[in-house]
C-alpha cells in the first residue's frame, strides 16, 4: 500500500512530502525529515508540551487555530492544514506587524508578541520547554487578542497581486480608514485564570510559572501582529483543489463523508481506527506499535458536527474534546472547571469525545460524565445502518465493547437538563491539572419536593470499565433527600465497587473517596460552600 503525498501550508508556501508512513508522527516529520529541531521531544506522550505546534484549519469560512502536541499527532492528520512551529513566528511572511506606528517602525519588529513577552518577563531559563510555551501562547494570542486585518472596504490583496504601489500584505489601511486594531478577534482579556487553564498542558521544571503567566498577560500590551487569514484561507483552498485523489487501498485512509467512512471500515476491518490519536499515539511512541494501514475518522463532515435538537445535543464522534466540552458547558456551566482538568488544552484540541468513549479506558473522564447525563451512543455500519444504546452498555470488559468489526461510533446523544436536575462532577488526582483521575465521580439527581425522583451516577477509576452505580441509584431513588439518605447511599456506593490498587491510589483509598464525594455532594446541595483548589484565585506577584 502507498500513501498520497502529505501536503500542508507553512510560511505561506505549500509543503509536499512523499512516502510518509501512515504511523509516522508529526514530530518525527518536523525534526527528522524537515530538520526543524526547534520543536522539542520531551515526554513523547502529550504530557509536557515541549512539542507543541499550532494548526490552522478552515471552519465555516474562518481560520481556526489549535495548539496540539506534535509528538502523538500522526503526520497525515495535518494534511490540508496550515502549520506553525516556533521557527515560523518571526519568519512567516503572512504574519505582519500592525498598528498606528510608521511603517518603518512596524517593520523593525522582529519577534512575535508571544516571543517578546517571554523575553521581557524572563519566562525562560534552561529553554527546553520554551518553544512549546511560545506556541501555546501564540495559539492563545490568535484565539483571544490578535488583531485581524480589514476584510471589507479595507481588504487587502494576496501577496504579489495588485498594482505596484499596493500596500504589502498585512499592512494597515491609511489613517482614517479601517484599522486592524478595530478588528479584534474576541477582545477577551488574558486573565491569570485563563492563562493557567490554557497553559496547563505545558510543563516547566526550572523557570517556574509566575513569569510565564506574566508573559501571557503581557502579550496584549505589545505591538500587535496579525496573520493574513484571507491569504491563508485562499492558499488552503488551492491546496485542497490540487490534492490528489485517495486510492481505495491507501495506507492512510481519511474519507470526507460518513458513507465513504463506513464503506472504508467495511472494506478494511483490520485498519487501525484513529481520531485525535491522543491514545493511539502513545501506542506508537511508547509501545512501539506499527500500523500498515490507518483509518482516520476526523475528516468525515457528519462526525465533526454538534447538532442542537429540542430534546438533546447530538455530538459527532470526531468533535474535539475542546468543542464537545464547550457544547456541554453551555448547558451545564458548572462543568467548566471539570472540563478544563481533562488533560491539557493541546490534548483536548486533538482528542475527540467519540475517541475517548470508544477507547473505553476505565480512567477516561468523559464517560462517567456522559453516563450521569444519561447519554446514548449511536453505532453505524454500512450493512446494517445505525443502532443506539446507553453509553454504559457499550462496554463488555477492559477496553472491550460491543462494536462489530465493521461498525464505528458516529455520535453521542446527550439529553437536555431537566428543571429538577442537580449535577456535580468530581475529579480526584495527584496533580490538579493535566493528570489522570484516581477517582472520577459524577452525580446527577432530580430532586423535587424534597425527594429524589431520579438518580444517575457515573464512576471512573473504580472498575474495569467506566461504570454506572446502579445500586446506589436504587438506594437514592424515591427517598427523601436528607443527610441520613446521603450517608446510607454513600455506604452502598463504597460497597458497590471493588477498585484495584495501583500507582495512583489504593483500592481502600478509592472506596473511601467514593463515599466522601457523595457526602460532599449532599453538603453542597444544602448550600455549603465548596472549599477546594477550584476556588483558588491566582494573583499576580507584587
């Protein structure tokens, strides 16, 4: 089997690479094939962030930016996208200084605000982690505060077009016309809390985080830099139009529609199915597994959609964790902190909700939440069509499920909240951010008239699969919502599971935590303020 050339946009120019194996990582391509060693290899598992790069992708006519871990991202997954590494921020001709300063002063700017802020705030010591931090800062800058170029009466021609006296791409309209500073992307200030959330996937062992958080906040006060997004989008369009057709027996198959995806699954049942590769990538880097054929589900348009229905939210299996959690927190705002503690932002930007569910890890945090939300999964095959079942019924054992060889998980259906619903999600881990749960417990009780009308409880880290606490639900349903009921249910919950002891926690500790969390839920339902790191306010050093 062969693969079509891998093509992506870098520094405003298309890059085409032939004969890239289907299981080769983006980091290997950058460092070994292209010689771009600014992107570092640290943990090799998406945990330290030293390998962070930023991808640009067209979504609904807009350029969408994502900071991702290149160490566990398969190279072919960036086909047709724009790519920025730490070497590109000062070299990309499509990143232009903007502002009201004279043109000569603007052209004298040599560093991007993400880089300059790190310099001014002394955010680097040994420097190994610095490229990853800079790229996460660049992604943050583009999403929240970057000025954008005028697109209406002050729109600019792509590079090399227009009369000889045309302004350079990225330059501002003349004074009095539209200013790039009038076209702010979101205008969202970079607070200390936001900086901590979005840098949680980057680890620093020597500098310390205070100056790096300072740098995140400093970026907005520096001379602005803008990506010429109109030209990037135009070049991405040309890249797609020039792409070669994908052979039916390709080593890396990435269908663009659901029917094509299901046909490929039926024709190639032995191909390794991938989405964001935040777990399969570890099998490549840590277990040294090799795959001769890969089936990528993330290009199928139907799987990338979040559909709002009157009674439920339908989340496509290839929707990233970032976007899926955004859809869920729009309905359940109390889930925001829980969502941001799911790995780090680069992992959430690559990983998908469907991938996390289909993977079935007993310590995956999304499944206990979805179980408590009474979610259903939709499986599909070319021959038999679709079938729907409760998420907890998907699993038959440790990383085993009911899917047939020709089936794929295509979407998750999450019912909308009821008026009586009281939802709380708890994650217990050794590190507050960017860590795997020792115990995850999500409780969702419908309480009306002082009585528990319905209970849905999802638990992770306490069994071979993500589990529904059915015995505890039965012990609560129909009972008065009192402290005595909560204590009895906590005892049932502790007895319902027999968790193992491992490097994260002992079985006895996990059982104790289960009971304690249910009692915490009771106290919070009575108005007791939660005292935890969730309530910690980060203040800048004086």
